[in-house]
């Protein structure tokens, strides 16, 4: 049996949101290779996230972001429970989504989710949301958003569901 370092278990657990037992199991199965274990857990987490996609998400937050008083975004992001909506991770997700919308000006939900995430262009916004679905254990939906820019003749809004 491959011995694994407790700090690696803790690190994998923090990155993926899985339990200690699952993190240790992934590290043992990967022969102690952290990157391989992380990829395996991420893949499993995303599979779990897809299974949660049918669950109703009626709680959540309305977040906002303004940039230099010239650009403003308001977004409704839903989750399944108030408990998750009140967590720092969910609040940070909503804040990051508003920041991304301000920077990238997507036309709708579909375009938003396939765009490279402004804070990490190596992943899409959809992947970023799915990571949070896996970590928080609930379905998360970017329900709608609006972006305003000073001097523009209109704003872009999206009311479609993910």
C-alpha cells in the first residue's frame, strides 16, 4: 500500500471539497501522485455536479459589482439552500461571476458558461461553477444577469436558465 502524506490529503481535500477518506483513497490509487489524484477527484466531482443539475435551486443571492462607477452588473445566482447561500465560498462565486460579466459582457447564459473565466483563462466559467457545485454539494444556477455601462444606449440582460 502506498503511503501518503497527511498534508497532501489535506491539500487535495481543500481543492476538491471531498472527505478525508476519499482524498486518501484517490492518493493511494494514484500511487501518491497528487496531480493524478486531483484530476481523478475533479473528474468525479464534475460527474457528481452533473447529477445534481436536475435538483431545484430556489435559494441563492443577488450579487452586484461596479467598476469605476462606469460599469455595473447585477446577477441572480441560485443554489438549493439558504445554508449554502450564506457560505463564504458561495458569496465569492457570486462576486467572481459579477466581475467576469463586467469584464466580458456575455450575451446570454450559454455564452457566459463557455467563456474563459477572467480570473483563470485555462478554465471556462461553466467549469468554475461546476467546481463549486462539487465543493458545496448543491445545484447552482446562474439564473439571470444585467450589465450596464455608462453612455451605452442599452444594457444586456439574460433571463435564461443554465
